[in-house]
């Protein structure tokens, strides 16, 4: 199977995978876009983590004020 990058219309053919006799196309991320995607995911996780920490701090303040 031919591997084609699906990231925002990239379309780069970046490899083949089993079964090699199958000439269909499968989609994934080429090495360049895999790296970009992982950075984007990490940035989103950090944003979520920061918001979560802020919420926890606010909840702690509210508990201490009671």
C-alpha cells in the first residue's frame, strides 16, 4: 500500500507498507508533518494544563476564603 500524507493537502508519497502487493493508497503523516503535528499537540496540551492549573488555584482560593 502506498502511504500518502494527509496533512492539510500535503499529498506527499512517503512510503509503502504491508501488504506490498496491494496497490491501494493509505493515509498518514509524512515525517515533516508528523513533527509539526506533535508540536501542535504539545502546545495544546500545555494550554490545557495551564488553564487547569489556573482553575485549581482559583478553587483553592475559594476554599481558603470559606
